[in-house]
C-alpha cells in the first residue's frame, strides 16, 4: 500500500524534493519487500508493476517505464542468491511443501472450502479458522494418537472469509472490494476535466487502485481479512470518492492539490 501511494508523489506536478523523497521511499520499500522473502509479495509486486506499466495512465508512459526500471534495478541489486532460489520455487513447485504437506497451502485451502460447504450460512465464526483446524478438521483426529496438530491460518483471505463468515460474508466481502474498484474507476474519469485538483484526484485514484490490486493479489496467499491495510484503503477510497463528488458538483472546488 505504501509503495503504491508513494507513486502519486513521483508525478511531474510534485516538487523536486517530493519526487526525490518518493524515489528514496520506493527504493526502501522495494528492499523491505525483498528482505521479507515473501513469494506472495513478489507476485503482488509483479501485479502492481503490470498495472502501473499498462494502466496508470495519469503518469506518462516514459515516467512509468523509468520508474519500473529503477525499482527493478533496486530489486536485482539488493536480492541475494537465496532469495532468487526461493522465488524459483514459484515456477518449479514440485518440491514445495505447499503442494505435498498436510500443512501446506493446497490442503489447507481444501479444508477451508470444506468448512464453508459444511456451514455455508454462518461459517465457523470470525477468527475461528485456526480453531477449526485444531478441533474439527480431519487432522484433528490425529491428536487422539498423540500427534500434535497445528492450529494454522487459512493462507488465503477469501477462503478465510468464506470459512469463517459463510457464503453471505464472502459475497459481502468481495462486493465491498468490487465497489471500491468501481469508485476509483469513476474518480479516474475526472482526468479529462479541467482544473489541477481533478488531475490530482485521478492520480490518487489510480495509486489506490494499484494498492488494491496488490492487496487482492497478496490475499490469495495470506490471511488478511481483518487486517487494517484493507480497511485503510477502503477508507481512503471512500474519502476520495466524496472529495471527487464535491469537486464535480457545480460550484465545487476546481483548484488546489489533493493528497493522501
């Protein structure tokens, strides 16, 4: 989220100091992502990079390309051989425990889908996925033989929501995210309107869109249903939509810089 929202300060309309600080911030965030060693984070970064390159239309194509080249240069400079070996398992997953172990993501996801099917309306209860893993999953029976069972996370936000809150909760969760994307798309259309404020709103909308894309992509591999990142993005989206609606109203403000 921080990486995507920093993009707005890289725009030509920002001061040279702001652009310089934004560039340093992007480099620091890229290094932090590498140091985490997260494969899901790497895939999310690729998704965001693809959107920035093809869809971040409020920044010139040249600026987008130069920015991505700079970030990739930081990534390739800071990443160790061990990091790239870990990333390679994404493309060669045969030996990955996520495909073979009972505690790997694939089997955890299958059990999560089973919880959702068994209790489609109410689910197993909020923040109870780990409890379900340790008490009602097929693995829980192994405790009778003295084998320890991990009370683990879902490692997928959508399966987490579906298993814990049922199908209605999952539909509501997905609907809120879809509505946020729709609101940001409407705000982006202000780019064709006159006044510097409209341009700022559009850039912020596309930065938040990139952040949401990164969140949704990362959510496939992490349990983030109750994490403040999502709700911070939703709050920013709602605030931006309100500001855009006011700016688009006859007599509304048409000047000034808007930032988040």
